[in-house]
C-alpha cells in the first residue's frame, strides 16, 4: 500500500510542477476570478442599495459576498478533464498514456486533482 501511495503522490507532484511552471495561465485564471467576483459583488451591492437594511432572501450582503467568493473559487478550481481526454484522443497522445504502468483514468484524475488544488488554494 505505501508503494502505491508514493506512486500516486509522485504523479500529483509531477502534475503540480508541470502546471505551476505556466505562471501566465495561473495569473490569467486568477484575474478572471477577481473580475467575476467584482462584477457579481457590485451587482449585489446595487441590489442591496435599492432596499437598504433589508435582507434579500434572508441573507445580508456580507453573507452573500462570502458565499460568492467560495462558489467562484470552486468554479475556477474545477478542471475540465473531458476536454483534455478528448484532446488526447484527437492528437493520439492517449497511446503514449496507455503504455504507462498506471491506469489512464487514475492518471488523469490525479493530474486534474493537482491542478484543481493549485487553483483552489490560490483562489482562496
């Protein structure tokens, strides 16, 4: 069991290093995250300014803002694994991955898990 865990940890580490090297992608994702938050928060501020002091749906502006921060962090962190699998199939890279000693599905899951954790940590 420890050998398997070391193997999976190694795959996550390699995926992390491969993804973290593209700093422009990370910066771009976080700029989009901040812009989404600003637009939505300003929208809710406008709604709450129409009815000052009144709760909309039973939630205050601060409660809605914190919920939006966490929801947007999860949305940004979600990795689109199906698009990457489709790209692997179209380009023929899947043949190389199938020769690896680890199952392709497990490999893609661990790789996307590492990327999602990077995005989630940076977003939060």
